């Protein structure tokens, strides 16, 4: 593999792992929310779910924007 191929593969892997980590966080938050008996853990579960969804939506897009090839002039 050439260097650009390795770089592209590593970036794709980073984007994919970021999405998977966000999904795992959202599942953890839902499980916490479902098992909570008091208000404190329920609020924590909602906060974890919302932050994980924000991570899924924002982080891969910002990384892709950072890594975008500049247009040729």
C-alpha cells in the first residue's frame, strides 16, 4: 500500500470508530436510563444519550472537513 492509501484507510477507520463509540455511548445511556430508579441517574442517562448523539453527528463531520483535500486552483 502506498502512503496515501494508508492515510485514507486510517482516516476511514477513525471515522468509523468514532461513530461506533458514539453509538455505544448512546446504548449505555439508554440502558442507564431504563434501569434508573431515581431522578439523578435518569438525568445522567439523558445527558449521556444526548452527548453521544451529538458526538455521532458532529465529530465525524468535523474530522472529514479537516481532512478534505483542498481544491486545486
